[in-house]
C-alpha cells in the first residue's frame, strides 16, 4: 500500500497523519511531500518512508500513490498561503489514487457543513477511512 501524505507550512498535520498511518499500517510505504522544506522535515521526523519537498516531487508521487491524504487545500491552487501551486493541485486532483481530504477551515478556504472538530478526531477519521478503503481493495 503506497500512501502519499502532502502538507505545507510547518507540516504538523502531515506529521500527525504519518504517525497515525504508521501505527495502524506498519507495512505501508509512506511518501511524504512537503510544499516546503520545513513541512518535509517534520514528516521525515514522524517516520515517513520517503520524503521530498516541492512541486515536482508532489507531481511524481501523485502518479505512484494508491492513497493521498492531506488537508483539503492540496487540491486548491494557490492555497496554504500560495504553497500549493496550480500544478500540484492538478496532479493530486487527476491522480488515480483515492484522495482522503481533511477539511481544514483555514487560509480562506471554508468547508460548509463541517463542524468544529479537533484535529486529532479528523486525523482519526481519515485513518479509519483509509482502513475501510484498503480492505475493499484487497
């Protein structure tokens, strides 16, 4: 199972996703792509199998992933204070991978119908969805 985790800014969300995914799926290959070096470093410290930063690694990794997990902004061009380039958003959006997007209401992107839920509960829900989807594909 190839999981791509994409995050930006400080990489705190991405690092929590990596830790949770590794705890649940120790056999998984987790590629972490940060939209900047700080985010990549945080996810590397969390234990990601492969780590890179920038636009091209996000594009290449999107083609190889079975699942892509990250904040909803990874599919919105110029989101996350401009860290998500249009090319990253398109690559993730067009990937054949299953996308599990975490509804973070920040950076001028608000998701209607999303109640105020803790980040840890959102991550837990994302990992649950990953587990259910993985079982359907096996």
